[in-house]
């Protein structure tokens, strides 16, 4: 018998155990630093402002799809007044439900900072496809080819789609299909270098307040 090597044509970089360890190590390192040096004072400070402006909890939690279609509670700073449409009516930066401070949180993307807690807990990654509300996934999952491929691995706080200009409210089929294409490209071409590049580009964009 001749030994012929078998090539896994559908194998992705993050299918390899050592790449999984590398990515998780990056996630734990970054989320730990953010929690210790930023969220430790940011949550109390922003929490006081949120509480002074409107009644309700400091953090807004919403069920999102995670790895392999599982669900988890995604954390955000609450930017709206309490309402019963959070799961059905998706906000943009001019939504009337936004508080004055909440609008600042959304425009600056600071409302996403508590998701580093999700990363530390293992629900999310620093870099990956953004986790959409479940009702939004249900709306597009059968319309876009290979939509579920974006859920093969953990969702992220930021991703290739976001630094490529696809951030914010999804208004059309094109918006979602473009995100899915970039998410799939990310997984097919994952490397630690790519994660570092996306992470640095996100920080640059946030400092310019142009992640819209």
C-alpha cells in the first residue's frame, strides 16, 4: 500500500488545536487587561451617569447567537430608556429611545465595552463576526448562502466587516450579505497577524469616532 497524504480541503485555520489555543490566549490576555485597567473604573463611572439620566439597569443584556448556533447573553452599556421593543426594533444613532448620554455611548462605540466580560467568560472573542440579534439572524439565514458559516466559531467585539465599513444598523440585504462574505473570508484566512491588524484598525477608528 502506498501512503498518500490526505488533505483536508475544508479545514480552516481555527480548526487546528494550536490555533485555537493561540486565539484564546490572545482573548484572555486582552480582555484581562481591559477589565483590570479600563472596565474597573469605567463601569462605575458610566454606571452613575446612566443611573442619573434614566431609571433601569446599567447593563443591557440580549440573547445572541454564539459559536455553533448556541445562545449567550451579550453585555452592553444601556443606551436607551427602558422599552419593550429592544428585541424587535433595532436602533441607529438617531433613535428616539436613546438617552442623551446613550447617544454618545453609541456613536463612540463605548456601549460595547462590557463585551470584554463576554470574551473573558468565553462566550465571545475579541475579533470575529459581530453577534446579531437572533430575530435578525432568522430574517436572513435562509436568504443568504452559507449564512450559518459565520457561526462556526465565536463571535467578536469587532471584526473584518466592521473595519471594512460595515458597522451599525443593517438596513438592507446588501449590508448583511457583505458582512457574511467578509466574516467567511476572515475565518478562511485567519492568523494572529490578521487579528492584531483588525484590533489596531479598530482602535484607530474609535479614536477618530468614525466607526459608523
